[in-house]
């Protein structure tokens, strides 16, 4: 994931994240990445999701991939690192790793392919140049 900045968000594992196998349910890992991206959009890029919505834009997931390596359990904290891998005219591919805080072992990794949409029309929208510049750090 070279070329763009990597940002980090720490997310505690909550009791309601745990499944019957006593570890974080697989569906929660994408929730962790989404929460990290919302945090990083505002804190690291200076452009919150609310700012996108005010401009009439939103992001939708076109495709996603995740590889699970090992579990997180209650009491653990997930260290979610994301990085823009590619910027296209209508979308952004974001890579991520989720590590366990403490031993820093990777528990999951993957990517999300987002498409920018016009909220009103519900159709793909070209990413404005100022947003491309902000995401190119």
C-alpha cells in the first residue's frame, strides 16, 4: 500500500461484537473499518462524511474483500489502519488491516472499493478535484 498516507484508529471490542464462538463475529470487522474511515475522514483528511452530504455526495461500496487471519476477543482493541490504494474518476479503493493492539498481529486485511454518488440522483458522480487532492496525501 505505497503512495498514500496510512491512518490508524483504535476500536475497542464490545460485548455485543462477540458471537457464539466467543470471538468477534466476522460481520463486525467491516463495521470496524467503516467506523475507522468515518473517524479518519474527519480527523485525518479534514473532510467529514457530513461535509460530503452537505455537498450532495455520498459513498457506496461497489466491492469488498476481507481475509480473516485470527480472532479478536472481548477485552481486545482493534487497530484499524486504512490507506487509499487507488483513486479513479468515480471511486476510491481503500486497503485496510486490522491488528490486535498489544501484539500487533494482523487479524484481518482486505479492501473496499467505493463509488462516489450524487445523493439526489443516486448515480455515480465524478470526484471533484479538491477531494482528489485531499485524498492524495
